[in-house]
């Protein structure tokens, strides 16, 4: 009889459930593994609406992306929602707002400080340009007076 590695581990110390053989041994049976892993299966969330069907070997990968899987809110508010509703939940999540608003306030404050610094620099540069223009005007007037 052929058992999966997992079945073999669960039955350790027990007889084979098919033939009642006492001494089970495990072998790596690639042929049967390939056959089992290529079996067509459906998502465990089919009853919630998921229409995914594929090979058993792809099921784990799908499970991590299934839109119908129930997941925890990433902001630890305690809510559990289907992945397909997670974006909407996050937009309305009070815990998210409580965590993100102070961060955004800090960002806005930092940007405001940067804008003030840039404004001050532009004012200084403007004053320097005015001085240079005034110096040039004085030199031009002096040269004009010398020409007369």
C-alpha cells in the first residue's frame, strides 16, 4: 500500500489501515507523489464563492492569494474579513486611522518645515539678486556719468 509522508507520520507505531500490516516503512515514491499532486482540486473557499480549480500542487499558492480567505486586519483591530473586502475595511478601520493619522501629521509637519526653509532660502536669494541688480544699476549709472 502507498501512503503519503504525512499519513506515514500520523500512523507511526500503528498498523496499516488497509492491510493491517504492523511494520510500516516509508519510501519516497515520486510516481505516486506526482499523480497525487496533479489531481484536480477546488479551493476550500468554494462554498463562499471562490471558483478556483487547479492541481493540488498549486493549491497552497492559491490559498495565500484567495480573495475569499478570511484574514486578520493588518492594523490589529480584531476584525476578520475576506481578502476581497480587506481594502474597503482598511479604508474604514478606526485602528488604521489611529495609527496612521499621527504618522501623517508628522509627515505634514515635516513637509511644512521644509517648505518654510525653502521659502526662507528663496527670500535670501531674492534679496541677494536685488543687491546684485542694485550694484549693477549703480555701476551702469557711474559708467554712464563717466561717458558724459
